[in-house]
């Protein structure tokens, strides 16, 4: 945990990191300066406790990343849409991963509310819809923390559905691009990632996925 007085420590850590990389591979940064070819697009929560490169032990160049509060796929978010377009059309990324996490403050804010004037509540209003839509199931979970965690899972699946709805993804399917979609939850209690089951049949019925998705044509 880094406090503000440790601000200079960050810059110092950076120097140590760069030196360490050079020590193991003198050409490391020459390689890194080449055009990026990441294989995965990540859409995750901004939460500081979910440091992607650490929990996946990934290297620079591995992940193309967008993060916002509660990993929302908002169809009017030009920032995210640009990233998806760049990922699919320029980088030819095939794996799209939405990564939510337990104990998500954005999920809690959506259900409990903060102050009426807070912008974040506006941002996560979709999660409030998810909560109300699944209220019956959710109310059977007596532990409130566990209920929020379940909403985090539902939120990941809902945001994947939004991702499928984007014209960029639908165009990619029409152009026979191979794309895979994954919904992950970072279990903050164990450090492990859960690969969530996805309602693929339902998404096919909505014409959001091609009929042959996950069949041999897609492997
Ligand atoms: Zn979060």
C-alpha cells in the first residue's frame, strides 16, 4: 500500500524495474518499442485492488485494457467504443474478457446509493436495473456482501451482452472474424479468477452471436 509520502517511491520503483528488465534482457525495451500485438482485450473495474498485470503475471504487450468503475460497457461511451474498434479491427484481438470483482464499490453504490448528486451513481445505474430485475433471486441471499458479489457476477454477464450489441462486434461477426467472449470475476477473498458460465444459447436467440459460435467453425 503506497501512501502519498511514498510518491517518490513510485518513481524509484520504476527505475529499479527498468534496470532489472535490462539486466535479464538487454534488448527488452527495443522489443517493447515494436508495434504492440496483444492477444486479449480486457474491460475491467478501475478498483486498485485488481492489478491486472500482477494477478495474471502478464508482461507489457500482453493485454489491451480499458477500465472504468464497475466495468461498464456503455453503448454511448466513445472512449470504450474506440478501444473495442481498435482492438478488433487494427489489433485483430480475438479474446474479449470482461473482468469484474467481488467487493466492488460501484456495485454497492448502484444498489445502496451514495448521495443523490453523485455522478458515479449515474454511471452505474444499469447495475441498479440488474438488481431490480433479479430482486427475487437476490433477496434469497441473506448475507448482504454475498448478494453484492452475486450482482457483480450478473453485471459481468450483462456487460458482455452489451459488448455483443455494439455495431463493431456485429460487423466483425458479419466479416467472419473469430471472436471469443469471456466473463471473469476476480475473487478478492482468494485471489483466484472465476470463469463465469455464459448464456450463449440466449445470446444466439437474440441474434447477438452467430449460430456456429463455439462450434467447430469457431475452434
Ligand atoms: Zn469495482
